């Protein structure tokens, strides 16, 4: 839906239109409507949230995003705000290529919210670009990475590639494994590095769209919410 709309309006107006849609989604009446809808959709077991779904939908999951897409997300929410769900009410969360679009402080709050709504023992699978891997591609003069950025953005030098990769697609903060692990552990998660498409949780297998090739440099983590010591 949003991409079709963008094709119909002048390029110079696309950012203002996006901004307007975001402001509408943030308005209390709209947020209240989608919070009510989320509560109704969450009357299932297990409750599985696909956060930052974009145009990818998983059967049996609740698809949540900030902007309209095709197909349309089930719920429109600004994920920099709190998740309108009770504590310990969700079994699974999946988030791919979302947290790098948030400022560092917003990313910390997002992870804390995910921990809050997950049940003890619940799992969040999170994917995001690996800053260290991308920096190594720059330092090692990776011809494959430069070719990908040239094909997509027309860049010709490694400095252009690196600077663009830090900011392109709306990136705000890129994590390395050490930093993201520290944030996740601080929110109460046990962090388990994984490989593309692989998980010990059947519901989380085969969901990943991006592999760590051709400039993606993706990290994959299954994050288990720690159970209380008395449990």
C-alpha cells in the first residue's frame, strides 16, 4: 500500500507523507484502536509477535509495523513506545532489521519492552547488521560488498560504501555482537548466537530472509527470557 502510494506522488513529497502517516499512527485515538485490536488478536496460544514486519507475514503470527504495507500489518504501532500488552503475555517475538533503525536509547527501551511482555522462558529472535563484520569488509576491501553497494546505490569507493551503509535505509545505530549482547543481558535475556534459519525453537526456524552474504552482515540471536530463580 505505501509503496503504491509512493509511486503516485512526487518524490519530493514522499518523506512528508511518511511523516504525516507516522504522526497519525501516534495519535491517542489511533493508538487506542490498534491497542484494542492487538488485545483481541492476542487471544490465542501461543502469542507470537512479528515486530517490524514490513511486507513479510508469518502464518499464525501477529504482524506489527509503523507504516502501512502490502499486505497490511495486523497492527500499526510506533515501536519506540511501549507495547500495549500485559506483562508476561507473549511466548515468541521475531524482529529482523528493526533495532538498527532506532536510536541507541530507543533500542534499549524496545528490548526492555520485549522482555516485559515475554513470559519467563519466552524467546525473542533478533536479527540486525553486525557493525564489526561491516567494518572488516571496509578494512579488507571486500570487492563483493563494494559491487553490491555499487549496484544498489552507485557508489564507487569503499569510503562511500562504509558511510552509506551506516546511514542507508534509515539506520540510526549499528551494533556489534558485544554491545547488543550486553543490552539484551541487561534486560534479562540469556543470549544464544544462531545461524541463518536455524533455531532450537521450531516456530523460529526458517523465518530469516537475510543471510550474512552480499553486504548483509547479519547477526542472529535467540534470546530467552530468564525465569525467576524460584521457578
